C-alpha cells in the first residue's frame, strides 16, 4: 500500500520536476536572447498570448454574429419592400482566429490521413500477399518514401489547379493541396508496415487456412487482416505523426489556412508579440501531435487483439 | 480391413543452391480404416515431410498419396491437421476457432443450431467446454492443444494427421492428453497418423509404429505391429511383458540400428586417440 503510494508519487513528481527545470532554463535563456522583435519570449509572455488568442477568438465571434444579424435585418427590409427579391446570405469574411486555424488543420490532417489509409492498407495487403507485386512496388516505395512534402507541394498545387477548375468548388483548393500533400507523405509507412505484417504471418496460420480451403477473400478477412492488425497500427501511428508534421510545413509554404499559416503570418507580421504567439502555436502543435498519437493508441487498444504492441 | 490411405513410391527432393537434396526416398505405406499409425524417427529424418505430403501442404517430387480412391493434390478438411504448436488464431476464442472450421466445412450441410451443437460437442470431447470462450492467450499449452484437436475433429476428417501434437507439453500434461486421445479414439475410431519422438507414447497409442531411417533419403526402416488389447491402461502396461518387448524393439531400432549420436565413451576414446597422435606428430 505504502509502496503503491510511493510509486504513484514518483510517477507524478518526477515529470513535474522535469517540467519546472525546463521552465526555469527556458526563462533564463529567453531573457538573454535579444532579437529584432524584442526579447525572446519567456513562459510568462507565452501564457499571456494564450489568453490573448482566446479573447481575440471570442471578439471575432461577436463580430461575426453582428455581421449575420445585419444581413438578416437588411434582407428582411428588402423583402418587405420588394416581395420578388430572393435574399442572399454571404459568409463572414473576417480573418480566421487561432482556434479556427487549429480546427482547419485538424480537419485537413484527418482527411489526408484517412485517404492515405484507404489506399495504403489494401495496397499493403496485396503487396504482402504477392511476391511479384512486392518486387514491382518496392523500388517505387523506397524512392518516394524519403521525399519531403516541400518537394511535392508545387506539383500538387499545379495539378489541383489544372484538374479542379470548377467555378463553385465544394472544398477550397488550398484544402485539397494540403490534404493531398499529407496523403502523399504519410502513405508509405503504412504501406510498408502493412505489407511486412502480412508477409510475416505465421506459416502455421496460413496452413490452417489452406487445410480449411478458405476462399481468397475469406482468407484475407479471417486470417490475414486480423493477423497483421498490430503491424498496420504501428504503420498508422508512424504515418499520423508524419502527417501532422508535413501538414504544418505545407500550410506554411503554400499559405493554406491552418496552424502553419498562423505561424507564417505572425512571422511576417513582426510585432513585438509575434514571437510569443508563434511559441504558443508551437506548444499547441506539439500537444495536438501528442493527442493524435494517444488517440491512435486508444483505437489500437480497442481493435487489436495483441495488447502488448498496443501498450507501447 | 478396409484400406483408406495408400502412400506409394513417394520421393521428396528439396531444391538447394548445390542441387536437389533428397529428403525422402521411396516411401510406401498402406493404412487401414480406423487404424492409429505412429511415425517415429530421429529429428530431421523427414517425418513431418511425410505428414505434410499426406496433408497436401507439400507436393511429392515423385509418387503420390491416394485417399479413398482419390489422389491428394491440395490441402483439404478431409485430412485435418493438428499442428505441433496448436496454431490457434490468437484473436479468436476457443469456440470461435472451432467455429471457423465448422462454418467452412459444413456451410451447406448443417443449420446454424446444428453447427452450434456440433462445436460444443467437439469441445466437450476434449474436455474444454468450461473454457470455450477464452482466448488462446488465457489457456495453458495443454488446453490450447485440446482446442487444436477439437478443431481438427470438428472437420470430421477421413484421416486425422497429428504433427507431434504433444511435443511442446510437459510430461504430466502429455500423459493426460494421451489418455484423452485414447478415450476419444475408443469412441470415434478415427484413422490417425501421428508423428512422435516419444517411444512410450508411440507404443501406448498406436496399432502400428512406422520407424523411419535417418536422412538424407530417409525411408521406412521397420514397421512394428502393436497387438496390445484396448482399452489400454498406462499403469497396467508398465508391468506387461509384451509392452516391454515392443518398447525395447523401438528403442533398439532408434538407438542401435539408426544411431545418430555416437556414445559418449566412444567419442571420448576417439578424442584421446586423436590427441595422442597429435602430440606424437609434434
């Protein structure tokens, strides 16, 4: 009992000490770095910016409400004056707040990741099952795997512009650009891990399937897929981490909405608050990345029979 | 006696970088319906290869296997296999593991209710009804192998192939499993081929013991009829002279005629002789 309390205390106190030491070192170092935008922000400045960013978000929402309200009133007046008039509603055109950018980034990364998973898992399974396919695809995968998102981005932008030229787009082009770039970069770890998982299935389990004469589709569904679930999830967790990193870079470079754009805008803005706002964004980016991984781990725990790989 | 299985002229070559390696040479064996046959031999002699050829998991280079008048060309549930390390699907419970087999084999012949009853009946046979909703991770080695046997029996095979089914178990569990297997055999009279390393196990369970010579190019050395009355009791047999003689015959085949390891005394003598000649040369 006492031992138990001691270990819980240890688990709580040691990270806390680490955190305090980090904050002390940070504020000490920060006060000694002078940039052209003023002193490097310390913990206090970042904390202030967090609340400032939230206040701005709320203020922007109030403005939006007022904007909509004005439109509704104006439309009502025009309809009263001229019954044939069909009222139009325009979306609020004010700037996106920090919170909006977070949500945009999360939506983009989820869509990009899901699209990649939809391609990667079936592809990985087919590659894992067939030696011929493996030999055919392996060089391509090996070459595309290390490509930086920044190299893909111009290509993706041009291709999207060329192919997605509708006057009334369902989703903005910038969203497609970031999403496809994310997909292209996080595809490969999933393909590789899935195919390795499938190729390394215990031969006895394959023999069970052969003795039962399971048809090909049932073999994949009943034996191959469950057996390689742990490896598929390992690939997915790697991919999601890459997806999040790639997304921030892509948004920054392409000026697509999202957290990356927020960082870039603040950098260009160059006010005395900019560095602390960027640092606040850095913490948020890191924290969301951590939450994404934890979320994936929870899904893995729920779905995978192999609890030992899920706890890692 | 009704012949059910005929292995004739089976040769097995494995390709290696240095040319084909002949693992098995001219294996001929006929097995009657309801017969329990053990394959015994030193490790590496190709016992498992014989079983895999009968199962259809391997294709013989020459010769072939005929089961009930049909040539074996691919694996199938009429030749159910009990694998050495149980090979249960770890993400399914014991019940679901058997269910996978039953659903596949009886999908057109049994109704849902009949299937459920059949799965439970087979788990009952191996005394696993109390833990049928547990996953393999939660079962002991012996229990996993029981489920493996239940899965094979549930396929209602024409012949049951067992590849060292109790090899990974401790001695007490193994004895217990052997008793269960004899009990099931008393009831079902399946045709069985079992691979084993264990002389006692072979004599206790079999109607015939097929002893294989050492590889490469292993073949059948001797076949021993075990004409002990059934049901057999391991304690009574321990004092039985026929049992002791049969056991001695297998031992003599394995350790005198097909000796693989030279006795320690001889080995030591050779070594000292070599030392002596070496020092003399120096």
